[in-house]
C-alpha cells in the first residue's frame, strides 16, 4: 500500500537532515538532497512496518502543512 507522509528537510554545513513529524523519531541524514530523500524514504518504510493497522491509520492520517512567512525583523 502506498502512503504520503510529510517530511521536513534542513540543510546545514554537515549536509542534509530529514525528519517526519507524524512519525515520532523517524529521521535520517545524507550528504546530498538525493541521498537524504532516499534515506528518509527507507526510514519511513521501516517505521511503518513496525506499526499496527490502528497505528498506521492514526499516524498516517495527519496532514502537516508548511509555508514561509516574511518578517520585517
């Protein structure tokens, strides 16, 4: 079964860091954007395999929206 899960990716001097807010503790890293995407996808798939059907319904039904906000500071 296919699922869509929100992932946040941050870039710093060490590379890329990705995490999934809906799946507590599900995170990964990589040296490139492509690598971190591949790594977080694998982490999500492994995480989902550990969930019961009820947990899957609860965790994967969350909708997380992101946006950017401009400030004058």
